[in-house]
């Protein structure tokens, strides 16, 4: 499973907006991997930020 898939799965599993630090804990990935994956997901419009520094899956 790619890191982007793991990050998206962690965000969906949380069921609420989560910070990058929480995604690291939920996914078990390294912070740098999470940041790279989140950048790809943001660019693709797969995740959105309902409030500053918190992320959720796009609806």
C-alpha cells in the first residue's frame, strides 16, 4: 500500500478532522512520508482543511 493510501485511510478512519501529527500516529508512517503524501492528496483535491492545520477527506 502506498503512503498516500495509508494517509487517506488514516484520515477516513479517524472520522473527524485530524492534524498531521495525529496522522503520523494513526498510520505508523514517518513524518516526512506523511507530509509528502499529504501534499499529493491536497494537490489532487482528495483532502481538504476545514480549519487551520486539520485535514479530512474531501466530500
